[in-house]
C-alpha cells in the first residue's frame, strides 16, 4: 500500500453530541478515513466501544498513537485552543468544531501553528454543506442573479435555551450568538464573498436568571458596502416564526434569494415568479435521531473534503481563516453591545 492509499487516521477529542456525530461519519461514510481512537468526556469509553476503536486516557496519549494523522476537536468551546495547539505541535491536521476558539488571538496562534508545519485546518461550519445553502451559493457563483447587495439572516429556536446542554450556559463558552450564531456570520461571508468590516450589536437575555445572552441583533457592513442584518434568538415563544430556524434572505443585483436551510431555497431572477431551486429532506429527529443519514449528509461532505485536502496536499474548502473571521465578528458583536460602539474588524490575513 502506497502512502497515498493509506487511510487517513483520525482521532476525536470529545465524546458528546458532536463527538458521536463525527465518529459515525468517519466510521461509516467517509472513504479513505479510519477512526483511530477517542478521548475526553464521560462517554468516551462507550463511544470507543460502539465504534470499535481505542479509548485513550488523555489527549497526550491519543497524539502518540500510531497512524494518527488528524484530530477532530469536539469539546466545549473554551478548550478548543489548548487542544488544537497541542495537536498542531504534534504535527496533526485539525478539524475544529465551531467556534474555532474563544479569542481572536488564539485563532491566530492556531493559524500560525498550522501554517508553520504545513498542516490542514478546517472548521465545522456544516451549514456550508447543506443542500439548500449549496444550491443558493451555486446560483450566486453562476452570476445569473448578480451579487448580493443586502442580506438578512435569522437563527431562531423557540424555547431553545432550556434544551441546550449545561456547558453552553457556562460563561467560559460565551452564549448562543457565539456557539450557534457563529454559523450565520460565516454564511454572510461565504454567500457574499466579502469580509465583514463593521459590527454594531445589542446582545441580551429576556430571562434575568441566565448567565449568557439568548437574543442578539447584529447590524453589519461588508467591505463592498453591502449591509447585513442578523437576528439570533433562542428565547421566542413556540411555535416560532415559519422558515426562521436558519434562514437567509438576500436582495441581489438581478433578483431575490429566500433560503430556509431546513426547508427549501427559492429564487426570483429578473422579476420572475419564485422558483424552488432546492429542497432539504426532513431530518427524522423522533425516529432515527441525530444520526439520521439525512442530517449527516452535511458532515459527510465536509469531512470528505477535509480528508481529501490531506491526501491531495491542498487547502480545505473551509479554512482556518474562515473560522477566525467568524469568531472575530461574534466577539465584535459582544464588544459593541457592551460599549454601545460600532466595531471595525480586520479584513485581510
């Protein structure tokens, strides 16, 4: 077996919801990848047993494992930087679950560590590989609808706060804007092809007992002057608003886009009636649960690209810079809300 034919050995740090998601994807769906082992969390031993790999007692032990090429970080946010830097120091490629880290400085350190060792680093922005978002991006890239000139995005989860795991209410991991809304900041950059230049925000909670924010409004301008608005709320009453769990609406030069990531993507080009360009099959949460192959399709596409980037010695489609810029925008929103000021971001590497 040649070097290029050997499966990419992957270790997972974290044994919760996303740790199991990645274990399922690597073990059953991604060609050219092999699950070497898992570590961290009270469920690590069971996860390793379920997928027929080794449970390592520590990250250090995992990093010393034979035939380990890459590490997936799927732990609480405040641990990402330390674990990612340890893996990079050991010469391992990285896939870091979003958000990349809790400070821009930590993101920059990870970027530099990977660059200096020629390592691939990707971030878990699964919305980029969901079918409705993919088709909308393809339409934008075709030029048929022109560039985006104004973009609204929403992430609203009715009564969502009580359903979040306890660690997400730990102040060290920020709040819902950082842990979940990070996807929307990335979507704005990805769909428009522009960097976020300024951020003005109001972040708050409608429940005084919460230690983190649960509702945020963010107004942004992009480098080309495009305006972007983002509402993130896990505190609205059921049943919530239709088509708002993860939605993008865009005014383009030659038409309109209306994207519901968990429903359908629609477009109107040159004033024509709305047409459906993609439909997301429903995820069977009650039956098959979070390992439903329909849900996993986005992760399969992302992990497959990451594994290919290692084999082909190229940059992954979703890069560490993408992760860094989303973190910068989310943290700028928090700073703006604290200070009442508009925050200006760095827009080039």
